[in-house]
């Protein structure tokens, strides 16, 4: 299996509000940037969406290290998901995205690693910038429609 690193971050301007995500997939020296957003969302949804879209971009089963500053995402992946599945996502926020995560992650071996946000981690800072830029696009789009 290829060893892939997936760096990811999400942003919402207002919570809820316009949001964006940014992800970097790295295999050796090759990188692919993934970006997107939504007009009305939350920070946690964008954090998770970045991981989902990063995994969706993989074309074959991989050994994936997910690096994020979201304790919600990392703890969800490493600690909580198994229990949530057993409880059929009762009282879990964003069950639609967690089920989407399960679908896109099923062929991969996943390890989540938490990093402190806004602490100089180069890829985390880059993903944060991408996520904010995407959120701003949606914010400007909303203002244009007012």
C-alpha cells in the first residue's frame, strides 16, 4: 500500500456561516491540493469535509496518515467512531458526514494525528489559508446576492 499523508483544515466565517476546507495529499514529493466549501455550514463540518474530499481523491487503497488541528475529527476517527457506529449515530453531530467518511475511508488504513493549530506547522497553515480563502469566496457570493 502507498503511504499517503493527508493534511486538512476547515473554516467557517460565523459558526454557522460560509465555510471552506483545504487539504493537501502528499505521496513522496508529489502533492495535490483539494479545496471547496459551502454557503452555510459549521467549522466542524468543514474540518471533516476536507478529510472526506482528500480521501475521495485517492484512486487505490492506501495507508493514510491524516494530520489535522481538529480534535473533533481526529478523536472521532481514532476513538469515537466505533461506538457511534454501534449506537447507529444516535446523538452524534454530523452523522451524514461521518457516514460519508466511513464510505470513503473503508478501503484505506487510517491513522489520525492531531497538531496544534496556528502553531507554525507549515502544511496546517497552508490548509488553513486555503480553507479561509474558500470560505471568503462563499461570503462574497452571499453578499453579492443580498
